[in-house]
């Protein structure tokens, strides 16, 4: 792929690493590739980071034709840089595109775009453990007319943000509210696609949770409101007795790459992992009987995040005395060890640059 590069003449100063939040500051450049029906993908270019111009009738502004991904470039202990399972993000991006009638891209081309961009922005990959350069590829429909139909023009972009912890809590347990009213997704809908609309629809419940002192909501299935699905920005796992239970991928939750990796690591550690329907009723009775030993979320931005409190309607349950549990800690250590290059990667997951 031919990628035209125009470098910035005003390089930014990297903020102090201990002050990095999540997604607040951006690197020097952005990448863009255009697509249209006649020419396919063309004009790949990296330019100085800045505002983009968009037609007021553009499809994305009216009908929400937008998908995205999230992955990180990690600074290894030896100073090198690596990605974590980037092909998984690339494939999921193409699956999301297909769901939203947006164009897919050749996997090798997308990888080349990611690699070229990260190499150029190398100095923005922070050095402290736990920090990373968060990469945000996104793709939107860009027809300049108001008809509702499959788009004939689209734009792929990639931006990058040097980031620290996603939650203010860091590795400390978060408080999660089980959402009783709003739903995030239904089977047959767009729940398993990473499209912007899923997040827009989630905001109201998320905001109510924050007002009540919780970090995010835990969604129930959209049909019966009976089964546990996922949290706002992460998949969930529960240690009930000594079995790790995580909701099965039924089509309405995001097939998380961290989830998939956690399942493999846990099984290798000898834990029994069940991917199945988990009802709220079963979870509540496990909490009441003291059989819920640990609960945690997992995702790229959130890494592995212990859940210390769960509430449903007016009941609140404390999990593991609001301490990080043994399995959660072990998983956190192994996964972050591999991602930040502190441990050997026996899985072939890391992708050094
Ligand atoms: N579920 C939702 C709704 C998310 O936004 C994310 C974050 O990407 C995840 C789950 C976890 O997915 P992954 O581990 O691929 O980052
Ligand atoms: C991620 O983990 O990459 C996410 O997309 C979470 C989020 C900020 C929406």
C-alpha cells in the first residue's frame, strides 16, 4: 500500500506520563484512507493531526454509519514496542463493517497501516508500566446526500492517544450498577459490532449510574432482561465457587479480545471456565450465599478490572470485601506481563514492531 506521509512542522510535547488519563491527548499525526465504490480504497495518507472537514449531509452525521476499534501499542521492558493480537482487532473491524454495510479492508493492508503509523508515532508510546499508546481506528460512511442506503463513499482513519489508566480507580475495584431499565443491544441488532451507536445508546444508563456513585453499568439481555451480558466498556467474568463463568457470545455482546485471551489463560492455569448464559437470579443467589468469590471486567482499555460492588435496584452486594481477588490478580499479572513484555509470550500473541 502506498502511504503518503506529510510530517507536522509543530511537534507536540509529550505530557508527563503520570498525568496521562485516557484518550485526552493525541499524537502528532492522523492517518486517513478514502473509499468509494468506483475506486475501492485509495489515497492512504498520514497528515498532521487536526480537525477534518465533513459535508453537513454526510451519512455518519445523520444515520450513524460508524464503527471503531481500540488496541494498544505497549512499550516493552527492553524499550521495544509491540501490539497485542492486532489481527483480532482487524478481523473484528471487518466484521463490524460488514454488519453496518461499510466497506471491509484487506487484513494485510490494515496491518500495514497500523504498523506504519505506530512506527511514525513511536515517541508517543509512553514508558511506564500500565501506560500505552491507545490506537483508535475508525471508519464512517461519508455520502453527501440524505438517502438511507448502503454508502458509496467511506473514510477510514487512525488516531492515537498516549494513555494511562481507563478508570480513575486503576487496578482498585470498581462499583458497577446492574441496569434494570435501559438495554444496550438485542440479538439480531448491532451488539456484537463495535459501532458508535451502541455507545450513544448506553450513555443515559451510564450517566444514571455515575450519579448514584457507580463507575459503569452491567447490561442485562435486551429481550428478557434476565441474563448478564457485559459492562459498558468490558466483558465480565465471575468466580462462582471455583468455576469462572462468563456470558456466552450470543450475538448481542462484543466478542472481546481480552475476554478470549482471559479464557485461554484461565484454562491453562487449570481453572474450569464456562461460557454460558448466566442469569441475574443465579448471580444474585451466588452473592447471597457467599458463593461469588470474585467478579471482574476485562477489556483493552480497562485491562483486567476487579468489581468490588454490584447493585441491582436498591440492593447492593459487596464482592470479596472490595479487594482484588486471587484469580483476578493472577490474570492481571499474566496478561499485563505479556502485553508489556515482562513475561515470555508462550501464546504467540504479541506483535513486535
Ligand atoms: N465490551 C464492550 C462494550 C467494549 O467496548 C469493549 C472494549 O473494547 C469490550 C467489551 C472488551 O473488548 P476488547 O477486549 O476486545 O477490548
Ligand atoms: C476499548 O477497550 O478499546 C474500548 O473501546 C472501550 C471504550 C473506551 C469504548
